[in-house]
């Protein structure tokens, strides 16, 4: 009897995980085709983990007068210090792509790769940021 219960619970958990993953792929696909670009500002840059090269970028933007605060994680290249990254990003404006169906789903555009994902032509000043962030 206990084996049947474990089998049922395990099956339900696997189905839930499959559904969750499929929903994530669908949401990403929808976001990449139904978005709008606005301007956002970086508020904070923090470490994700102590020994990690990843940094959490907190940014804000407005949609229909409502302030929305979100985060993106970026990977630091080896020659960029946290201080230089903060000087480059904090209190600076960058384009933000947000989902038209759910404005809380968004991505800040900091690099040419980010811009390519949204068919966005980046400015020369953003190209400088891109070259620093990607160590080009």
C-alpha cells in the first residue's frame, strides 16, 4: 500500500515539474514576441553568491504610471570589479523590455545580445556599456 502511495505522489510531482518547465518555455516564447520597450533605471548591484561571478541587477521602470522593480542576473567578466560595475550602472537609464500581458515580466537591455533578443537597435552609449560588460 505504501509503495502505491509513493508511486502516486512521485508521479504527481513529476507531472507538476513537467508542467512548470513547459509553462516557463511558453512564457519566455510569448514574452519574446509580445513586448514593449520603455526606459528603466538601475538601483542596485549585489552579489548573487559570495564566490560567484554573477551579479544581481535591480532596476525600476514605469508602466501606466505604476512603478515596477525587478531583477536580472548578469555574469561579470574577469577584469570588471564590483566598484566599476556600480559606477557604470547605478542611477543610469537603460532600455527595458516588458511583457504586454504581464508588465512584471521584464528584462533590462544592457548588452548587444540582450538587444538582439528584442530586435532593439542599441545606442552608441549602450555599445560602450556592452563592450565593458562583455570584456570586448
